[in-house]
C-alpha cells in the first residue's frame, strides 16, 4: 500500500515537472518569436533607409550629369566649374564684381542672362523639381580686409545676384523660386587653399549650390537612430 502511495506521489511530481517544463519551453518559444520579429523590423527599416539613400544618390548623380551636359560648352568661357556636390562656381573675380564693390559687372550680367534660365529649367524638370530642398547663392571673399566688412560685402553681392536672377523668372514660377532660392554671404569663412596657402583670387567667387531632399532624409535618419 505504501509503495502504491509513493508511486502515485511520484506520478504527480513528474506531471508537475512536465507541465512546468512545457510552460518554460512555451515561454522560450514566444521569446524567440518576439526576438525574430524585432530583428526583422530592424532589418526592414535598415533596408528602407538604404533604399532612400540609394534613390536620392541616384537623383543627385543624374542631376550632376544633366548640369554638366547643359553647360559643357559654356564653362570654359565663363571660367566656371561644376562639381559632384552640385556646386556651380564662378571663379573669375574680374568678371563678377569690382574689388570692394557689390554692383554686378556687365559681363557677369551677360553670363547670368544665359546661365540662370537654363539652370532653373534643368532644376524644374519633373524628376528633380520636388526633390530640391534649397538653391543657395553663395558669395565668398578672400581674407583681405575685416571679416565682418567682408561679411557685409559678400551678403550684398549675393543679394544683388538673387535680385537680378529673380527678375528673370516667369511669374508662374516665382513662388517656387522664392521658396527655395536663398542669398548667403559667407565672408572669408570658406577660403580656397592650394598647397596649404590661400588662393586669394579663387577665394573671391560666387557659387550656386543645390541641396536635394537627400540631405534632409539622411539628417532625419541619423536623428531617429540617435534616439533609438
């Protein structure tokens, strides 16, 4: 009788142990499923971020190609360059402004008459128009003179360029242009250096820069990742 009672007790203990083991195995299985789901979400988000970067990189690259194609016959004449950052640089100061003056030289007005309408026409193509965050007109000086006086001079120059360019815009496109085009006087804060020395001639320049939504998207991705 005692043996039978012990057998019953052992069976009850084994049943309890089995049910506890099943419960632990079930919890472990649920944990693994949750972990796999979280990993899939992370992977999916990373792939989405990568796709955004790839898409906007393709837009930026194609815009650079199209700008080069549009102005390839003119850059040498204008003494201008276009680089892969979408910067159009007018780098012959004698053609732009008299030293210390913010009035556009007649030669520069002629260049802008040719350049700006074609430039805007490229940027307003359907594949680019909605992907542009900002069109910056930047004025730069060399290190001669005071920083703040050069800041005022460079700002006045870019304002003069902006006003001249906007006067060429068709009325239908004016709202789009005003929302995107900015004038930025940067004084001598971005000098052109050669062999460790300032190139005072090239530092005096006017640049047109395009910022696409790629930069904004990358900034938002970086901000989200820093929070996470």
